[in-house]
C-alpha cells in the first residue's frame, strides 16, 4: 500500500504514458527510501544479542549485559521514538527506565518502560526543556554498573535543550528564528546552539560520572557528522565560543541577537564560561562513551540508486552531501543533468539523477512550504518535455504549511497547468510560497510524519 496519499492524482497529472511511468517510478523510489530508513529497522540491524547475554553494536562493540544492574534509555529527535521501540523489543525487560523527547506521534505510544515528552520543532518548547532536565536527573543518578543507551536523530537540536545560565527559553526561540531565516548552514547554526546550551556539544555525556554510554546516531545532516546531528550531545565538540560569535557576525545577526545570548557568548570567549568538552576531555578518554552512526544521507542514496537501477534506469549518483542555497542547487543540478544527458545520448535506458543531503532556503517572503517544495517551484522553467523532478524530506514534514507536506513533484506541463489556474510561479517562488502553488495542482507529496529523519532526496529524470 502506498504511503503517498495523493499518488493517484500525481500520476494522473502526467500528459503521456512515459511521463506517468517516470512519475510512478520516482514515487516508488521515495517510498522505498522511507521504508528502508525506518529507525526501528535500522536499530534492529545495528544491534544484536548473541549468546543470550552479549550486546553487539554494528559488530564493533560487544558488552556483557550481565555486568549491568540497570539499562537506562535516553534520547531526542524525530526518529527517536521508533529507535526506542526497537531497543525495548531487543532488550525486553532488561530496560529498567528511560526518557526521550520526540515529535507528535501519529498513533498511540507503544513504549512500555521508556517515558517521553512531545517537544517542539523547529522551535524548542517548555516540554523539551523539562524533558531534557528529566534526562539530566536520570544521568546524574546513574552508577558504575549502569548502562545508558542514547538515541539521537534529526530534530534533536530543537527537541532537547536546557538554555545556558542567564538565557531564557524565549530568547533561545528568538535566536533560532533568526538563524533559520538566515543563510547560515545547519553546521553553523548548531555551533551557536551548542554554546548557549547546558546539554549540547558533548555536555550530556559529562552529566554522568561513571556509567557506560552507548549512543546511536541517525543522521539528517550533510556529511553525517555526529558533532552536528542533534548538536552532538554525547560527542566531543571541536567548535568554540569565538566561532559562534564569528558566525553571527558573518551573517549580520550579532546586533539582532538577544543581549543575554551575546553576553553569554562573550563571557565564554573570555574564558569565564566553560567551553564545550573537546576530544581530550577525561570523559572521552575513559573508554566509557561509545558513539555510533547507524544511518544517514549516504545510506539513503545507496538505497535510492539500487532501487532505480533495478527499475532499469541509467543513474547519475550525484552526491550524498548536497548542500547550499536552493537557487544555487537548482542551477548546479540542471547543469549536471544536461551534461549527463549528453554523455548518455545513445543509451537506450531512461535517465535519473539522484542526490541526498539538505539544501538551505533563504526566507525572503511569508508564504507556506519548505526547501524541498522550493527546489521544485524554482525548477519549473528549466524542465523540458519528458522530464520529471521530485524533492522530498524523508521525515514527511517540509517546512511550515497548513498540513504536513514532505515535498513536491513536477514535469514540464506543471507550469502550463499553473498558468491556466492563474498561479504566478515566479511571484510565489519569491514569496517562498510553493505550498499554495502546488496544492491546487495536486503535485504535493504528502505522507504524513514518516517516523524517520535522514535528510532530503532529489530525483530528476527523463523517460526516453
């Protein structure tokens, strides 16, 4: 059964049988990516219990579970609920307690032992702060014979936070709003977030003195760096207060930043506030904290490419580290695709470019939609006959709109149909309003929340 709710309409929008097939194949690839990136499935692959008592993590670490009196689970992120479900299924009654901060659930919670709160995203909320404080209490109460399992995924930066001393939640929200509307990359944004928080950038790992920690990270960031995923709460942080200040200045945000945030960052730069823990911190030199990347953009691209080839496509596996402003990305993408077409002009197979990563949308207007829908609306004038483009956020939530939308799809006829309805694509793109452009055209890819979050996927194809 298809998870894409308007699949029939999307297919019927095609003006030819060839375009309809290409649309269908692209939707199939997106669904396969979502299926294979399910956090429950990924955790079940990464963890195994052997001999009834040994916990194996990716075949790289083996722990004797009988050595621990308690197993406690913590975490945060959009995919963390499904990760926690997998942990409870794998370890069963061995899990004694835990707490995670997650997004809104599409169904009733099935967790038996691990508690949870519904935290905010993209802006933190009071629930997330209280949830983070509860996690801190759990960690501070641990002992040497406890095992902590940490589960972190995309969205965790907003969902898990305790503001630094002297900074309020409202000020963190204001700072987040400034950063999201700027041209700052997610890496830059998280450098700042780490330095106005008590839990990010490795600080959570320092909250327990003796217990062993095994943390699993599911990436939604370009490069799959665990320092950036959920702002790396259990990972050594290489960034500094000085860099956080420089990023704000570089993007023209320093004077707009709340005074309390500026004061805290300046105190940190002068050495009056502790830096985030680095790789040489005693916590990370004690063989006590183990961090594992279990999924991300690269694995997403691998699944998509494999599925496309099985369907008979000649594939250009462009990149698993796609980043940059939407307009720049669109130009680069079509340049790559046109070159791909020239070199494969004599190949009888249909062509498909695939990329994963995460673009940046510079917010200029007040419309509805997100970066994936923006990629598609800014591509409309570039699409030629027989070509189809789709861009989708694997969590099923692309930006802010009246409903949860994962992305959009279009072909060369979409612009014509929009003009017929009196929709001005150029004007609506400038207003960052792709949602209201694609909605009446039935070109939105709607799945609802998928329970995972490993970045975006873009597919541009030609059915010969």
